[in-house]
C-alpha cells in the first residue's frame, strides 16, 4: 500500500513540474497578456477650428484620439500660427486640455488674411503635426488686405531702388552665422556662432528650424541656448534621415533674420 502511495506522489510531482515548464515556455515565446503588447495604432488629430473665422480673438482647437479613444494626457500639444508667406514670424503656443480629448488655445488675429495653423501633438510616444489653412475675415476684407500688402511691397521696392541710385546699399543680413553639427545615432547637436561687425552677437533669441527633403513630414523647432558669448547650441532627438535643412532664426530687438543651410550625415 505504501508503495502505491509513493508512486502516486512521484507522479503528481512530475506532472506539476511539467506544467510549470510549459508556462515558462509560453511566456518566453511571447504568449503574454494583451497589456504587454505594444499598440501600433496611430494617434489621430481631428481639427475643429473652422476654415473661415473673424478677425479678433478666436478659440483654436483640435481633438486627439488613439485607438478610437480620446487622449486626455498628451505629453505635449502646441499650436503654431503664422500668416501665409510669413513662416519666419510664426508663433508657437502651448495648448491645454479642455474636455473629452479637446485641446485649445485663444489666439488674437490682428489682421484679415490667409493663415496657417500647425498642430504639434506628442502622445503615446508618437509625434504628429497636421497643418490647416484658415481665412480670417470676409472675402472682401481679405482682398483689401492683399491689395494693401501688394502696394506696400511696391512702395518698398521703389524706395530701395531710389536709395541705390543715390549710392546707398540695402543688405539682407547683418549677422554672420557659422553653423556646426554633430551627428550621433539619432541625435543631432547643433551650434551656431553669430558675429556682427567682427564682434560676438549676444543676448539674441535663436531657434533652429529643421526640415528634410527625405521626409516631408519632418518639421521641428529647437530653441537654442547661448552657451557662451555669441555661441548658440541646441539638440534634436529622434533623427531618422541623413539629409536635413536647418534654418537659423535670429531675433533681437527690431532685428529678425534667418539663414538656411543643408547638412548631410557623414
């Protein structure tokens, strides 16, 4: 009798060990719970801002969803606004979550005309940035604004031509820029040495605008810091291309200049 009991106990031990081994093998082969699996569903942006709005203060908004569920805790949401043909004067504004996945800002449009709004959204480890064109004011107001701008440009050209005849010269840039880049895996370190009349150009606001012909959806902004007198540095992470264009935007008091360079990964 004791012999049969021992045989039964040994059999139970063997069966238990085999069951645990199979569980371990299932785990090693990736048979995990759904929560361990990485979602590949894209983050989607629903633009709520109308395409036709009035001048003055307006609410700009967009709804963020992922896998058909609203996203209320996006890492970063920014709205970039600029008037058509004036991208270098764009404004980047942080949007706050309002309700039900809707992020919004209040923005004052001082003039009628055509504007672009780009929605920069970082959520679920993804970065998306759809762009939207809006018309501010009525068609008559926009047409009048366009005529006024054309007249101003014509007067400006005539003024410059007159100055040239008198021996005065107009130059587009007064700041010399020396751009350096350092590539490392998917990281790009950027430095720009600014000089004006052979002197370091300090206390400016410098921003690096990054685009690429390889990837048309790549359009990022890096705010530079002045690490030493006249030397501005910044870092861009997540780089996946080998050919990029960097536009250095320089602002100080009434001065606003930008210089463009294309660099390649060596």
